[in-house]
């Protein structure tokens, strides 16, 4: 899984359209192997991003959780700590 795609479920406040779009874009980039598609592929690339973002929005709206919502700042701090530990070991 691409490290740049973050969990979007069960946060307060909920994931924004921008976060969902960014995750969809990163996914399409990863599976297509292209960060900037050629003009010939741009329409298919953009359509895929839009379709995945729509599916993600639908999925997030359908999921339920009995766990309390996560705090974005706490989760960001955890990511930073993991990154610091990972890169300190290198």
C-alpha cells in the first residue's frame, strides 16, 4: 500500500472532499505508474480519480464504527513519531 494514502474512516471531523480526492489521485498514480499522464491518457486518468473518489465517499458514508472517532492531531503525531523512529534507524 502506498504510504501517502491515509486512513480516512472514523475521524472527527469527517474526511474532506479534498482528502478523498488526494487519496484517489495517489491510488491512481500508484496503479498506473504515472504521476503525470500523457495527453492521450489524461481523460482516462482524471475519470478514474473521479470514480474512485466517488466510490470512496460512498464507502465512508456507509461504514459504521463502535470505536470513538480518532483525533487528527493525535494520529499525525503518531505518524511523525513512527517516521522519526524509522529514519533514525537508517
